[in-house]
C-alpha cells in the first residue's frame, strides 16, 4: 500500500500498468483552496466529484468486485488525502476497493472503461524527484509533464467520467452512433451472474457440520494425537441465466445494444463452476444464438447472429416462440431452476391467451422470470398492451431496459441483490 501511495504521488518508482499518467500530475488538489475540504478538483473540473467516484464504485460492483459501502467510504477518504489526478484516483481505488487478487484484473478493466483507456507511458528511470512547486489553478491546468512538453490535464478524464455517468442513464433509442460506441466501451466492464443456489456438494469450512473423513485423516497424520475437528458446509453456485431477446421491428432501436449486452453476459463468467448463459432470439420464430455469441469479438459475434436470425426486424409472435422454447429446450431442463430474462416490449401480434398460458408454464419451470421492457421508463407508460397484460401475473420482476443504468439494475435483479 505504501508503494502504491508513492507511485500515486508521482515520486520515484516504476509504474506497472495502471492509469496513464507521468510526472507531476496537475490533477492534484493544488487546484485551489476551495478544494482542500473535499480533496476534489474545482467545480469546472470534476463537477460533483463524489457522485463521479461513487458512480465508478457502482461500475466496479457490476464488474464483479465486491466494493461495499465501507470500502467506498475508505476510497473517498483516500482520494481526499491523495488528490484527484488520474494516477492518484487509480491507486486510491486499487488499494481500498480490491480485497482479492482476482479483483485486480476486473478493477483495471473497469477503470479503463469508466475514466477512458489510454496507453501508459514507458517506465521512467529511478531519479530523485524534483522539488515540488505549488502552482496556481490556472498554471496547473497548463503545466507540461516531464516527458518533453506533453500536457496531462485532469479535466479531460474528469469530464469524460461525468459524461459517462450521464450516458449511462440515456435512452438507447436516442443515442447517436458515437454515443453508442462509447456505450459499448463502458459495457466492457459488465458482468451477469445468476442468483446463488445451494448445491449437494460440500466444501471445507471453519463452521458447519463435522467432516469425519478429513478429521480422521488429520488424526492419522498426527499418530492418533488429538486434533482440531475439520468441518464442512454446502457449496453454492450461480443459477443458469437464460436470455430471451425480442428482435422484432418494434425492438429494432434496442436490438443491437441488447445483443451486445447478451454477448458480455455470455463471456463474463467469473468461475468455472458458473453455468454458461444461454441466449435465444424471439420474433416470428425462435433461434438459439448461444454458439454465434461464443466469438470473443463482439462485432464478429453480432455478424454471426445476423446471419443466423432470419426474422430480424420482422413481426412478433411471442406466444408461439415461447411455446417453441419450452417444448424443445425449457421442458428438457434448460429452464428448470434457472433465472429466465425476457427483454421485450410485449407487443404481440398473435393470440394473447396463448402468450399468457406459456408465460404461466415458464413461471412454473424457472426459479425466477424477469421481464425487461425498454418502454417502461417512458413517462405515463402503463402495461396495458395485450401482451404485457397477459404475462405480468406470471412475472417475478418487471424492470426497465432502456439504458445502461437500467441494464445494470437488471443484472442486480438477476443475481438476487437485496433492494434491487
């Protein structure tokens, strides 16, 4: 931790990974006397700096790092002490928000996605740090770094983080091509895990029932001398997640982003014990696209999906496609005990009675049924359309799905987070 603080202050040492920063960082708290109380840069740089940092912690939790409230408070205190330069914020978060070795890779990806991914400079030689001069706020914004005149102001990273926080809540249907590309970059830190379930397997633990085999082996190893009792407890693993994506014409403004959401969920497996996420598309027919989304490259995966799905931007027959899913896949075990997520606006051109019956059948098989409707967030929306009115009695959670923030909340609902 001490080494992280030294590197975070721009002293001697070699930077290994981490943020893009070199030399004295003008994003330090020397921006002015008004920043001394919070440790954040002035209003023109970070704006509501605490909200930006808390937003980063929220993104980190979605990436799989257990950054609880206590760690976030410690993180804010560390930023208050170190300053708000890119390097200082990076090391403050890395030291305070990461509690396990496996968190570091998730942290680096989330930091690059939230604050902007820039190539780190080559390591600097070990030299004595130059005397630190306390600049004014205007001089700090224009001071060059120690790499030959290249400026490294803190404003772009802060402004980009604030813009990213705004973009998280924008409706996907109204985004430009550039904003969609930025949204895809933010989505790289996304992870989707099913709710934990208790299994029949047992694992060693400090508390729980006595493990007779391990206890006897320990006694034999010690020549019969008394030894501590070994204990075991049931193991837990995430439930399977099944995504059913509506790709009809009414969902075309959201289909691309939702498929990228499914691609991220397909590849964000945090452990080998987690079952793979299954993905199907719904339109006038049912298409399984799990294999097509196995490509690591999102663009290649979407191209493969576009080739495999024959009813893209066509009509909607939710009742018939749900029946096809349950007859061929769900009844055989794919939906049993799983968390089934339907991403659709609920428009149905077929028989709504058939849709309601199949939704009831799905609810009996699955552990939970979650319905995400992008139109739910619109002012004055009520689920009065025939399709939505038919399925709502058989849905465990009805959430919005119009923005990245809404999809993050959907991920929290899927993993069974309290208060989601």
